[in-house]
């Protein structure tokens, strides 16, 4: 396939929730989507789903704790596509909601490894491809907890606050590039992570992953005057 006329997007955590719906929506709108996840069956299902709507995608079966794999990913993306038009940092894990000092250190570290350190490594690995795009976009799925901290959210809350700080630092270092940075703090979305955090919640009050994906895409399509933005999705 000739990708020269295609926009290339990579979405971490593509196999469910917002990541899945955004992958489908982007493919409907002409993107070649690099779909990422750890579950091969779910990746194959999404690949087939995108193919059914005449979209195109490439499977990236990668555990975000595989740091060597992340390093190789950057090389492969640049070799195959020469650019990356959109990077969506979506993958995250919740951990146990509990008093901070009741959380097991191994779990605390695991949440930070996935939600923060893996994203640092992704950005480091994919930075060149992102900068090679004429209209590169870095999209970070954060949390309203970064503005309004709550008790018992422990490592998850800490990881999202640190992630935002990291992205702001990167932006300040790269203001002269073409890359625009978007930080999204979604209102509740009916995802597995949300259900784990709030079991028994009235889901009708929340937005669906499809609605959230469409809103996010519409924002990405707008012409923006600056290079960094934060949105309550």
C-alpha cells in the first residue's frame, strides 16, 4: 500500500473503549491507523472491523512494559511511513482505589510504569516521526483529577498529573516545531476502567466511547491558533 497520501495515526490502547472507537472513526476519515494492544484476538477483531468499512490499519501487538519493543516501534514507524501525523496516548491502567499508603508499592509502580513511563518512552521513540509530519498532533488522554484531586485515586491520579507535566515540558522544548499538543480531560466515559472505578454507577449519565471519540475528532479537526490546548472532553 502507498501511504504517501494517507495520514498516519497511532493510538495506544486501541482494543476497547475510547481507543477502539477513535480508531474506527479515524479510519472512516481517511487515516491509516496503527492499532495497539496486548490482546491479539481483540486486535484482529478491530483490524477486521476497520477493513469492513473500507479503512486501513496495521496491528501493533506490544506490551507497554516492553521498553525494547517501544524503542523498535519508533524505528519501524519511521522506516515504513516516514512520519506520524497523530499520536494518541490513550492506554492506561487504574490500580486499586484506596488510601494512598494502603496501596501496594508494586501496584503503585505498575500504574506509573504504564501511565507515565511508557508514555515517556513512546514519545521519545516516536518524536522524530511526529516532527516529520507537516501537521503533527500529539493527543494525551488525561483526567479531570489533575485539576480537581480526589482522595483514594492514588497512583492513577498521580500518574495523570505527572503525565501532563511531562507533556507541558516537551511542548516548551518544541514550540518551534509543527506539532500541536492536545490534552483531553474527559468527563466520565463508559469504559472498563470507569466501571472498575465506579461499579454500580448509573451509566446513562456518562458519555459513550463513540460520542467521546466523535467529539475528540471534531476538536482535532479545528484550526487552532496556538500549539498547546487543554479540553474537558
